[in-house]
């Protein structure tokens, strides 16, 4: 998915959210980062209901891109925080 942060379309965030069975490894994040660069996007969010491998987390921390990783535990915390606001 795509989120336009401003009405002029100057800043766009690309989002990938999937329910994965196993942990997300480096190859999936390499594909995502490549897709971001292909779209000339400077921000991305990769959301999974599972976990990220250490290699995947290390890769994202070293790549020159602004990618946020959200795993299943973090997603659950965000959902709990949001429901407590209602």
C-alpha cells in the first residue's frame, strides 16, 4: 500500500503488510528495499504478524533507507494502545 504524507504528494510511505507463517529473512527485505528504490520512495514500513530474523534486522539497519520494521509483538502492542484510547 501507499500512504501520501502530504497533499502535494512530496512525501510517500510504502507499506507492506502480510501474515507470514515463518520469520522474515533478509531476502524479503532486500526485495522491499529494492522496490522502494525503484519507486524513488524514501520511506517504507514492513509489517508482519511473525518475526524478523537477526540478519534481516541487521540488513535494514545498514541500508541507506528509512525502513521501519513492525513484527507481530509490536503490532499487538500498537493495537492495544489504540484500543485503550477509545
